[in-house]
């Protein structure tokens, strides 16, 4: 009996430090923790992980974030968490590529997750997404909705014009054209991921040019689009925004439960943060690997509930989802010239 009790005590003493010492830190980009998009979605994955496995409500001493007000903050913030001995340090966004490369080399014993780009180092896990596939689906939704309502112009609003953001544009354009070949697609880039005022100004420009629906891949800048769509809906000028990264329906609510967000292209950054945190805790940190989240493994897609889409449109979106996931339909990552 004493022997069994001793075994239990020793096991408990071994287990406690593992849980007590496991720490996850998130360094945001300039959009901030409450950008209603990429940073927030990643943080939600950490919060869920902390609650599921540690029964705590983050932020806590072991699960916390540092906000970056400028790109110059990336290296210092990543270094701060590295000095604090965080078990896993997460950076959401391709703009972290150079900073992550530098810091990961400076701290070879620390473990890192970078989302949206690849850093080929043994102590870094990369998580990338098939944004073009998910964007195709919201393009189908936009094209069918515009066609059903007698409209023939939609728009795309990007943050900075990089190949990554062009993947969103490419998929969206192909999805629209698949169901509505004659639809015109307006395209603008804000040159910024944290400027809602620029997003609203570009949304005004596209709406004034006849756009009925605008899809954004612009982080915090896209909040300006949603604001503009809400304001127009309140005035009876029906225009729609399509959200990105997370389900932005709630962000578009302007009266009761009415929202100006038609649907959203969800990048499951929360799943990436959650899964890699779990792997790291379990001693299975996949260092040096690129984990790809696509339609096939539910890494991208539209929300489960879409109150502003008809059942017929959702069914058609699901048809295309199956074709892409099975490989029957290939979506290009490059916008048409």
C-alpha cells in the first residue's frame, strides 16, 4: 500500500511541473489583439487550449500576449518571450518572417510557431493555409448572391499586395466567375493591415462604383469595410461585406441580429495555435515542418451558420467545396492578368 502511494506521489510531483511550467506566448502584429481578424483568431486558439488543458482563463502568467505597435517591435517582443522561457512562442503573419528567422537563430533551444509563411529552421513550426481554396467558396457565394439580386459588380479589398494576399484575390475571382462569368470584379489594395479609415474609404469608392458585395483580406483595415457596409444598410442602401480569417458576422450587426456581413472565409488560425500548443505540450513539437491547412482537412472554409445566405447558395458552395477537397477542381493561387 505504501509502495503504491509512493508511486502516486512521485507521479504527481513529476506531472505538476509539466503543467505549471508550460507557457504559451503570442506576439501580435500591428493590428493588435482585438483586430477582429488574424491576431484575435490566433489568440482564441490559445485561450481555448488554456481552458481545455489547464482550466484557466487566459491571459494569465502562463498564457499571454505582447502587442506590437510597429514592425520594429517584432524582434524585441519575440526576444522578451524567449528570455522568459515560454514553452511555445507564436507569431501570426508573414510579416514576422525576418524577425522570426533572426530570433529563432538567437534562441535555438526555444520553440516557435509562425503562421502564414515558412521559416525552415528546426525550432520553428510553420502553418500555412490554402487561402485560395476558401476564397473560391466565398466567391461562389458572392457571385450567386449578386446574380440572384440582379447585381453584376462585386469587389475585393486587400491589405498589402503580396503573393499571399493575392491568393485570396485569385480564389475569390475564380469563384465568382465559376457561377457568374459576366460579373465585374473591382480590386483595390490599401497598402496597410491596420488602417480602418483607409478600408472604409476604399469601400466607399467600390460601393459608389456599383459594387454590391466586397470581400476583404485586409486584417484590421477590413473593419472599415464592415463599418461602411453597416452604415449603408442602416440607411437602406443594401451592400454586403465578406469577412476573413474568422466568422465576422457579429462584427457586422447593426440592428437586432441583422448583419452586413454576408459570410466569411475562415482561416482556422485558432486550430493551428491550439494544435501546435497541444503537440508541444505532449512532447511532439513538429519542428522544421510546414503544416498545411486546406479544405481537405477543414483548415479553411465558410462558417457553419450563414444567416444571410439562402439554402440553395450554401448547397452550391458545399458542392464546390467537395470538388476542391477531392482534387477534382484545382484553384489557381495567382490572379488572372
